[in-house]
């Protein structure tokens, strides 16, 4: 479906063409009457002019209100123009009128901006109108018959039946004109539709490339900030480690405090490892140059590491019991991306986080599910494209995870979970274990 703004611009262009057609009608009828001395039916031509003016008023009303902008409205405007053109041609020579080729203009416009049955309707209307003019040449068609130069006896009639020949004989010249019109209409409808589709696909690809560029710029900015933060966190973490060690020695007999200090010490060590990995993997490797790891082993290590970060959450994991187990890309950034998604799920529902894995011949599928309140629709449209603000804290983690998984040839999408919650569906390329 075309956007409302695009339809409005198309209707404006139709107005320009309509005004040009009305001006051409006035000039051509004046020339035919004064210079060629052709007697034209002024009353029907006045009705046609009224139709054109009325259609223009309708279009102006639509543009001012901004409502009712749809492909059906645009098709209706074009059909109204075609009716006006058909009446004009009928009373000014029928198919002999040199402006009969204007039937191709709405077909070309429809092939560019309309789709589906609306394009077919405009095309069939043009063919039907031209065919009708052949069978009903109109009251003034004799004034537009062509006289062959050098011969006043032979008249090339534009009627379907040759009046100068024996009764019932078909005028094959007119049949050829009709076939040419049919062929031209079909070619326009067939090729311009595909050309317009190719242009739209190119524009969509360019828009996606611009979006990816903007997202990558934000990720680079986040990476720069992360590197600075990692450098600055080294000293506070070392200080906390020293303080925790002193507290362990001072309160060696306090069992409950010792357990709490052990958790804090584990968290400090995890932060140090994360900072070390950030520094060690800053350069990164190409995805195709990375090794692989069996999926079951990878998930066990992933969940063990996540439990160090979120010891209060007990996850549920599920893997198919079939062989052979595929391999998955062994890369710390991919692992961090999955940890981010697990953390988001735990933030939404700490008591229920589920990781399900499956695979086929080409891909590995990971589903991270929760029983939280779900993701609002306005935020879901921006996830993975830009940072957002929400009560669940989703945004930066989603942005980084989405970019990382796409970097390895995968995809990420969210789905509302039946019974409440959210399911994050991840697709990754399969590798040999």
C-alpha cells in the first residue's frame, strides 16, 4: 500500500495533467472550429469540461482535508479522467482523433503507482474505451477521415467496417490499429510494473543501508564509550577486591557475611574478565575465520557463565535429543549478545527464563522466553535499530545484540508469547562441530 503522502503527491500531479488537458481541449477545439471549419457539438464538450472541473474540485477537497488518501481514491481519479477523455474523443472524431493515444497515459501512471487489481482495472478500462470508440465512432468521425495524398477518391476510414467496400467487409487497417494499441498497453503494463518494482526495491535497499550505517555509527560511539569506561573501571574494581579481601580476613567467623562477600568477589572477578575480554577482542576476527563449538557444550558454558551474573534466577534449558549435534560460532561477542538477551528476559520475569534450542540442515534456532509484561508495540518497532528507553531497560543491549548476531549472518526477532511474555527468536548459521 502506498503511503498517504505519496498518494497526495500523485493526485497533485494528476491535477497538473488535468489542467494541461483542459487547456489543450480549449485550444484544439478553437483551432478546429476557426481554422479547419469543423462543426463540433458544443453542448457535449461543455459537459466534458464540467466533468474535468468537477473531478479537479474533488481532488482539491481531498488534498485540503487530508482524508481518504488511498490507492482506491487515486484509481477513482484516473477513471474519472478516462471517462472524460472517452466522451471528448467520442464527440470529436472517435478513434480517428489524433489524441486517442492519450489512453496510454493513465495506463503508464497506473503501472508506476498502482498495484494489483487497480492496475488491471485501469488497463481494462483503457482497452474497453478504445474498443468502444471503434464500434461507436461518434457523430463527428467523418470529419476526421484521412485523405491519401494525390488521390481524392480513396478515403482511409477509421471505422471498423469499410463503408466504401462491400457490406460486412472488415477494415484491416483499423484492426491493426486496435492490435497495436492492445500490444502497447500490455507492454506498458508488463514492463513498467517491473521497472517500478525494481526502483522500489532499490530504494528499500538504500534505505536499509542508510539505516545500518546510522546504527553502526551509534554502535561505534557506544564502543568508544565502553572502552573509556573499561579503562576507568579498572581502579575501582581493584579497590573493591582489596576491600573484600580485608573484610574476609576481619570477619572470618561470620559465615553469613562470608557467603555474601564470596558472591561480591565472584561478581568483581566476572567484571574483570569482561573488561579483559573487551580489551583482548577489540580487533575482532572475521566470522568465517572463527572456530566452532558443539551446541550442547556451548549452551552449558553460556548458562554457567550467566548463572555467575544472575545467581538468583534459575533458567530452564531445552535441547533436542538427537545426533549429530551441530556446531555454533565460538566467539565472545556472540556469547555476550546472548547474555544481553538473557539478562533482558530475567529483568522482565526473574522467576521464569527459558532457553530452547533446535536446528535443521542449515540453521540453529534459539528461543529465549520470559513471562513478563511483554514489549510495547512502539518500543518493539525501534528495538535493534536505535537505543530506546523503557522500564525494562531494553535498548542498548538489544542494539548491540542485534548488530552482533547480524554480523555472524543471523537474525533476531521478537514474538509475543502465548499466555503472556515475550519470545526472542534467534537464527544462526549452522557449522560443523
